[in-house]
C-alpha cells in the first residue's frame, strides 16, 4: 500500500542535509509520497529502508515510452482510479493496424493517413499516434519488408505484433533503434522476446489470458533485464477487457500487486469491433490501443473523447487573454468582450467568421471560466475589464469607445461603464444570435 508523507518521514534521517535536493526531510517525504521523487536521492538510507520506501513510493504504474522524437508516445505513471479524484496524465496512444499481407500501396496509404491526419479542436491539433504492423503472413522477411515500408512513410511510433520471435528479430533489424513496442511475450516465447527487447532497449508487451500467468511473465521478463513492460490481458470480448483492465488498474493504484503496475495494451482488432472498443480503451485505462483504420468521423470522435478524458477537470482549457481580430477589422469595427474559456472562444469565433462581419474579440482572463460562471463567481468584474483595456491598449485599436458585453454579463453593464468610461452594449446570450444582433444594433 502507498505510504503517507509522515509515515515516510519517520523512516528518513531527519537531518535536513539537503543532499537529496530538497530543503528538508519533510519536503522530500512529501515528494516521495506523491511519487515525484526517487528514494535513491537520499544517500544516508540503508538498503533495507530504500527497498521498503522504493516499493511504496514509486509511481503505481510504470512510465513507458514507445518510439522516439516528437511523435513518441509516453504512457503510464497514473495515480488515480477515477479521473475526478485528481486527473489522468498520459493519454493512450492510438495505433492503426496494418497487415504484412496487404499490398504496398494500401500500406503506404494507411501510414500516410496516420501521419498527416489532424483534427483541430479548441486550439489544439489532435492526431493519431502510430502504426501497429501485424505479422499475418507468417514470413519474417515479409514482416520486415512491411515494417521498412512503414518506416519510409514517416517518423511514427510502431507496435510490432508477431508470435514468432524470428519475425520480431527481422523487423527489429529495420526499426529497433526507434524503440517500437514488441508484442508480445507469452509463456512460450518470453525468453526470446525478452532477449530482443533487452538487446534493442525496446518496451515489451506480455500477453496472457489470466492474471496469474500475466504476473509470472512480468517477473520473468523483469528478471531477464527488461523493465519497460506493458500488459495485454488477451480479452475475448469487450466485457472481459473492461473487467480485467479495471481489476488491474485497481490493484496497481492500491499497490496490492506490484507485478500489475504497468500500462495496458488493448488490441481491438481480434474483437472485430472498432468504435465501441476504442471508447472503452480510452475510458478504461488502456495505454496503447490498436485499432483498424478509422473513418474521418470515427477518428474525430475518438480523438475528441481522448482529449476530454485527459483534460484536467480542475483546470479548464484556456485561451491566452488579448485582442483577436476577426474578418480583418478596421478602427470602426465593434469590440466584443469575452472570457478565456476555450470552448466559449471557439464557439464565438465560428459564428463570427461565418457572419463575415469584421470585429475585435476582446478576451479577458477569467481563469478559464465561462461567462455565466465567471460573473457568478466574481471572476468577471468591472475592474478586470478596465485593467484589461489598459493592458492590451484597446484604446489604440479603435476610434470609438463602445464595448459589447455578453448577455449573461448584463448585471455588470453599468459598473463597467462607470469604471472604464466606455459605453456598454448588452449583446445576446446565445452566440448564434450575434450576427443578427450586430447587423441590427451596431453603429459607430
């Protein structure tokens, strides 16, 4: 079980020597309890205490990296079972399946689609993560040739799926230096797969249909010198995956079974379902999800869901405060006050761009809260508006002194006028009504 900071502190030297890099032993204990420091930083602990603290303070799920460079995928190091308890940190990598029996043109097309597809949402570019190449031909040579073809299409993280260690060895000769995930070590081939993972420094998935065999494989592979592991629970159905993944995550978080403290791989292809399996993988603790090639609608849905689940619920997505020109506004264009909640900004922007009416979108810092919440919580105030006008030199952007505020901010209209000296116009509550409002009401 995890230890609390005071429990850890009792085992430390209490000398406040600062050798660990922290000002006091208590500060070091708090970092250890949060899984944010390594017990090895304290040079004065005896080996027995280090072993005890190491097992109780390391992140409950090991951090594992697949691939290299900007598109690499890092998963694991999660601390909670439910997102609302704190947050989830490392989104699952979505890897698109390619078979080594496919024609070269099909392989190239899928790989290029994964490389180039982007979904733009609330100011963020969302992308698929990589390619999972499956050895369905049974030929190590053909498997290696397909891997080489994928490699030629771009710098994408890869999952190598094969039962035969000889196929893995041939493929790793093409891409081993780029740290693909080797999938998978079983009770029949774990020695050979572990040896390859150790030689190339690659992460290794272990696969078994029951927890007892899975934990045995973990111990064997760790003992063989492979620390970066992932778990494939070989589910026969979506229901089995959800049940097993939840059990593993719970055991890892509660530290009741350290051998299960690794990210999960979910290969959805054998199940023959795509969208539901993708959603389950995102929601129920998968670190790597292998999926069939996705339609644009399915890709957008999966990436949007992943973004939502892996956004810190305590920290709304925010825009940078400032003045944003829309449709090339001049000095007589209207100024629309808004907040820096990203969804509000992009909703407004969509309607304003569609209206083709030139305007200035004046975004103030409400700490990511929506208009209604910011007004109710005292984050959107006349003082903030006045300070923001001065900070961003709004007086120099336009010749008039008229400010359109959102309908939900109507109670502040008089106060904003008194504080800023600007004439305040109350706009509609619904952004969809903005175009009609501006055409009817705006006069300089």
